[in-house]
C-alpha cells in the first residue's frame, strides 16, 4: 500500500497491478483508492496474469493515443475551439450562438503574389510559415487567440476589459517584427498591413454535423477585414478602437480621417 502511494505520486499514468496474499475486500478497496489498475490474489495463474497485463498495456496505449490527439488538437485549433470540442464530446450539445464584444485584428501580406513568382514554392511556404508562427506567438503573448489563418495573414480576436489596448500593442509588435525582418533579410521579407475594429460580434458554430467552424461573424469582423484591406504597410484602426485605447500612453494615433468602405453606406472614421 505504501509503495502504491509513492509510485502514484511520481507518475499519474503508470499501470499498476497489485498481487498479494492479503486478498481481503478492505485491501482491494484501499489499493484501488490509491490508483491501482488491477488486483490479483495469490496464488496467480500465468494465463490470468498474461490477460490482465495485456489489458493494462492496451489501456496504456489508448491513453497515450488520447494524449497525442489532445496535443494535436491544441496545435490545429484555438483554445476556444478546443474548449467547445471537449464540451461537445462530453455533453453532445453545441452551445447556442451569442453576442460578445471583441476587438478583431486582421493582418495581410503585401506584395505576396509578386513574391510567389520570384521564389521557389518550398522556400516561400517556409518563409510564410515562420512569419505566421511569429505573429501567432505575439497574439497569444498579448492575451488574444487566433480565430483562423486568412490566406497569407491572420484573424486574431481579443476580449476582456483591455481588449483594445492588447490588440493595439500586439499589432505594433507584429509591425516591429516585420520591419526587423526587412532590416535583417533584405528585400525578401513579408511586409504587412493590419486593420482593427472593436464591437459586437456573433460567436458560435457554423457549418454542418460533418464539419463545424467555431468562429465570429458580423459587422465588427467585416469592418476589421476591410480596414486591413486599405492599410498600406501600416495599422488602420476604427474610431471605436481609438476611443478605447487613446487614454493610454503606450499608443498614439494619427489624426482621424473619413474613408469610404465597401459595404458600408456612411464613411468610416479611421
């Protein structure tokens, strides 16, 4: 029993079979409570032992596969999507769509089409992957998450009390990172434009039973994407972002100006 305690405190997953002549119900109860996977009373038949060990190894292989699948899920989807997927696996119920205030950041590579004609596809893919990875790291460092990769850029989402400030500081760091690449690597770098807007968006699952995407939709997302489209190697933000972050000394804004945005009837101040 003491050995069970010590082993389980060291490794939560190692398989343990207790074989003992003290085959009382109380002993078995105590052994299982401390994490034993099986309990065999002596004398032990070889066939029984082989079968019990086989079951234990099969269980260990299954748990290892589950762990690897979990790690893969974390690499391919955002933490929010992973949370929804795990909840659905347990309850078989999808959460209803809801409105939520968010700050959305879009980034987009400039001159990427021209670059693709001058570089080998493998080299271009590797460079884009490295650049997107750096952007992802900065988003998570500033408290946001990646909703999706949008072609040669990202769609990042920030929420919480300081969402606008976090989004602005993240965009500045991404721009600095991009300029740093330009200084060190010369002409073959990915230059960025970024757009941001803060407002309400619908958050929920889109798609069918066969394929779902947990994402955001609505005017806030559309406007952030449009602002990214007019950004020329810079960061363009909406009036809502400026109002939410203007009082903080870490960021400064240029004079606002109205712009015509496709899909919006009135000019948008940026």
